[in-house]
């Protein structure tokens, strides 16, 4: 199998005719034989793939919850919860939970009350009124209580004990991430440590303790400052997505809003956990040197006791994008950024695959249309990239083009050049050999990725959770074989129009200051 994949990589990396669809299907068919899916009685989905190249396992656990499931008041909860899931349980991360629990409960009580008092004080300040002295005094008293109980609880806490246990047992890549669509937890371990993983991860779901909740909010606030508030791209992107999605909750930033993060509530977060961290809303993918029967038995033993959620709401809102273009301008001391995004359907809609090809046709390297036009010919931009599926893929999304204009570039000329290149595509100025070369690149990337257990576990769990079937991972690439120049022309005419565009522009305020200084 590895020799076949090596040959195919050579084939697709070289500019040879695109790999025959039948050959691709035969190879992926052989791969599918090593994959088994099991659904537990409580709704948990387990995907196993046997690969015996090395005695290791890649273990990915995904929950179908992200910022798209939030409202403005609780924006950032999914990301905050990801942080909190590493703070231990009743059994891990504590010297003596029986003694710790009392102070943990008192901390929750006074911390939540302090938040309410601070919110009340904020109301006074928002209307320009003085905060009553009695309220200020009550806030100070609660701050003292929170500090006391935090200090006492810390005496019982063992920081990062789960990481220590895993490290002692040969872990690699113990981490997590949150997106608009999903929350993921991952690790790679020796194959004989499967039961250790099952014990720790099932305990994380059965007995979570949101230790250090109030101090961790400060960590998240600092993270927001670093990723968003202090970065031009972060500020512009948040405004851009907010303009593109006026109605749909894809507008919610993964990290949350600066005004609401300090008031995320521990009780609401625990309720959010119970709703979304349920077995019928999660997928476990295990890839590596495993035995199907033994793996299934271990997972059932440790995870069958999880109770399914009866309250998993579906989002009903759909973005209306027929009312004309939307524009947002941000003034920030940063190098300029220009972006354009168009609403489009998500997988498995057939038009989505055409956008995968259009992505590389426009911005896939030095030979792509927009790179040659904007960077090499007109010298208007330093870099240009595109993203199909912005900001997520559970619902209809955007096809977005990002550019880093040169500091002296005329943004109107840059935008006009992009529209001109899109018009060429709409007129059908596309050659079949261009499309074949792009297909080769996409298929080469696919085979490179699936040669890694962690990548496979990530993708299999993702496609199962987002599309309902892990096999859609292969289907998405099979769809490429049916894309022709006419399909690219059709989606460009249908979606890449001015009535459907959102435009974001970051203006570098430092440039304006320099001009004033010269005067």
C-alpha cells in the first residue's frame, strides 16, 4: 500500500495527466477496508482505522460545538470550556477533592455573585452616574472572599496532572482546539496505552471540575488582546465576518467579545457543557496499530455510562445575501489588508467542489491567476490567498480572498483587478490543462495528509461529525474528477457577483501620520 501511495505521489506531483478516477477509487476502497465505525447505545460514534506502520495510536475526540452555537451574551464559552477541560476532575488534578470541594463551591458562589455586582456597577457607569458607595463596598468584600477561596483551593490543586501522566506514558501532541463548528481534543500514545487514555478521557467527561475559572477568564482576555485587539488582521477579520453574517451566528468570534469574556458565568458554562459535551454529539477517531474488537470493548467499558443530551438545538437562521454588497473599513496601525468574500453553499452541495478548484486557480502559487496579476504584473500586493469554507463548514459559508497590499498600492485599482480576473473566468477563459494541474495538486495534498495517523484521525472525526459520514472525506476528493471548466464558470457567474460580496479594508493609520509629519 505504501509503495502504491509513493507512486501516486510521484504521479500527481509531476504535471502528468490527472490520476484516473477508477485508480483513485480502488486505492481508497482498499483503505476503507481498514476502517470500522461503531455507534454505542448512548449515541457516541467510534471510528477505528487499523494501520500497523508503528505501534502507536492517534486519538481524536470531537464535539459538535463551537462559536456558532453561542449567543452574544455567552460568546467565547466553547473556547473557554476547552481551557477548563484541562483543569482536572474529581480524581485528577487534586490532592484531596473531599477537602477541596468545599472551597471550590464557595469560590463559585462568591465569584458568580461578584460578577453580578460588577455588572450592576457597569450599568451606572454606562449612563454616566456614580456607582453607589454601598455597591463599591460590597464588590470589595466579594473580591476579598474570592481571593481567599482561590488561595485555599490552590493548596489542593496539582497543576496539569493529566499532562504529567500522559508524558510519563509517551504522549505526543496532547492538545485541543476550538473553531466555529467543533471542539477537538487530541493526543498520540503508544498502542498499549489505549486503556489509560480511555480512563482519563472518560473521567474528564464524567467528573469535570472547572478549577481556576475566574483566573482563566483573565488568560482568555489576554489571548484575545494578542490574537484580535493587538493585530490588524484580527480586528479586520472580526468586523468582516460580522458584516458578512448579519443574521447567522457564524458572526460569533471563537474567542468571544472583550466586553463579555470577563462575565462568562461558571454555572452557565457547566450547563453548556452538559448540553453539548454529550455522547450523541461527539465522535472519537482512533487510528493506528489497533485491534477492532479490543478497542471497541475498551471504549464501551469507559464511555457507555455517559448520558445523551435531549436538548441539541439546530440553527434555523440562514443569511440573506441578496441585498447588495457590504463593506467595512478598519483604521489601525498595521500594514494594509484587503479581503473580499462571497456567500456560497457548503459540502455536499456540488458547487462546493468547484470552489475547491477555483481556490487554487486564483491563488494557488506563483502560476495562479491573481498572484500573476496582483503580485508579479501590477505589483499591487505582496501576498494573496483564498479560503473556501470561511469561517466554517456546518452551514453555508464564504469563499474569501485575502490580500496583503503593498504599502503604496491603490486599493481601488487592486479591487478592480480582482473583479477583472473574475470576469475572465465568467467569460469561460479557463483551459482544461489548468484544471487538471490543480486536481493533481489537490490529490497530492490528500495523499500526503493521509500518510499521517494524526491527520487521518482528525479528518475522519471531522467528516463524520460535520457531514454525518466519515466516508465523505474520500467523496469530497472523488467529486474533483467531475469538475470541468464549465463548472468553474458557472459558480463564478452565480456567486462571485457584486450583489453578494462583502469587502473588508484595513487602512494603515501610521501612513497617514507620516504624511502629516512631513507637512
